[in-house]
C-alpha cells in the first residue's frame, strides 16, 4: 500500500512539471505533424482528396453488369472523388499497387456478367479488393465498397437483387516504394522514448536527491527496490501517454496500419525497456543537476542525430560513423521500420540494445548502493 502511494505521488509530481509534460508528451506529436506536413506532402484540403482505384475485369468482354459499372465509373461526379485506372493485365495492376501508384485494385471475376437478377439461389460472384497495409488504402477500399453497396441498393428499388459480395485481400508490399510517413513515425516514437530515458529519468533522479526526497523515503519502512520501481513507473507513465497520443495522431495521418500489429507493439515495448540503460548510467554517475543536464543534452542529440531517426546515416562521414554502429537507437528504429516494411527483425536489432541494457543495469546496480548510502 505504501509502495502504491509512493508511485502515485511520483506520477502526480511528474505531471505537475510543465516542461516534462510538454517535451515528453506534446512535443513529439507536434514534431510528427511538422515533419509529415513538410516532407510527407500531407494534404488536409478536402478539395485535393482523390481515391486512386485500379479496375481489372477477368472477362474483358462487355456484358450487362460490366456496362452498368462502367457508366458509374465514367460519371463526372464520380470522377471528382475517384481516379479510375483500367487494366488489361492484372500483374501490371499489382505492380502499380505495390509502388503506391494506386490505392486499391477492384478485381471483377469472370462470372460477373452472368449474374441472374431474378434467381436468388445463384452462386454469388465475389468482387475482390486488393489493398496495402497503408491506412489510406484501407480508407479507399471502404469508400469504394460503399459505392458498390449503393449500386446494389438501386437494384433493390427495382425489385431485383444484385448477388455480389466483396472480399478484401491484404497485400504486403515488401518495402517496394518509399513512404515517408512510415519512415518518420518510428523515429518520432524513439525520440519520445529517448526523451524519457536520457532526460526525464536521470534529471528527476538527481532532482529528488537534491531536494532530499530520497532521504525522506528511506526513513520509512519502504525498501530501496520499492523506491526504484516507483520511480521507473512514474517516468514511464508519461512515456506511455506520449505513445498513446502519437498512435491517436497516426490514425488520422497516412501511416501504415502495421503500427497496430502485435509484432510492432511488442518490439516497441522492448525498445522502451532497453532504452532505460541510458538514463540509469547518467543517474548513477552525476549528482548535480547542472552537470547531469549538460551530459543529458550532449548524449541526447548525438544519439538522435547519429541513429537515423530523421534521416539515413549510411552516407555519414567515417569520423563519427563509429557511434552509429554502437548506438542502440540505430538498431531499435531499424527494427521498427523493418516491421512496417514487411521484413523480419534481425537478431542484431535485439542483441545490441540488450547489451546496452545489461551494461547500464550493471553499472547502476554497483553505483546505486553508494549513491543511496550518501542519502541515509
């Protein structure tokens, strides 16, 4: 019960600090919108919204239903919202979808023209919608399917039933085509994680020491481990709120829906835990808030700019390239991007952050007793 009260008090104390809340929770969301708006060419003007749909008929011969659909697709009002590209080669349409030249493919089967409008017992031809993992592709598929449903409703008013079902097929693009939104989102997530691990965690720890809070905690029946766990939970509560806000913002932007995949979420959690090592090292070696703040700033900016969070680091000068290779943030953000591109996480993406985590944990455990003994 005392441990719960201590954790609750630390969380409230963190949220009372405006700089902590702003730089950890609000600023990453602003930064994400800033980068995508400038470099991702996000269009918020509704007049510029255009759904790019590829149409493929398995049977290229004109039939009754195909003729009706073509009349709908050629309608001027329809063209204001949809840009229709007709394909005679299905492989070509798949290639354009993978390269994001179109948002979806509407695949009309060979028996689409054999629909019997009066016999409800006929087999239902299935219109297949091919889409990618991108959220905009999902939106286009849903909007286009509503058009098909509207056509079906019109037939119902004439006492006829159009027996058509829509089958959605997910298409993995296997990293074909560069999508800036999918590139920058993992970088902004890592920025929020590093803000907590390099800034909030060590500076809060030193601040509690200087204010004598740690000394007052140890005159109570609480153990060192109780304080340590409460301290971690209070800091990561802000981080998780920042991540939730970024996810909420991503749902409105053109970011891959794979960010909700369990693999991405589990690896993101792994990054949150292993990144803890940076702050533990700083917190265990520096006792003055000014010194800790200076070191945190240097480590923070070097780690961010030499890890590929905002731009690729392959062409960086060899003079500082060594830090790119030993920087765990490099492997964390690459692992997140691999998942979004459909690739698997490499073993190096797991091992390097784990090594840093163990080093930080060992150094902190050796210095923790010495630091705490100064407070008793």
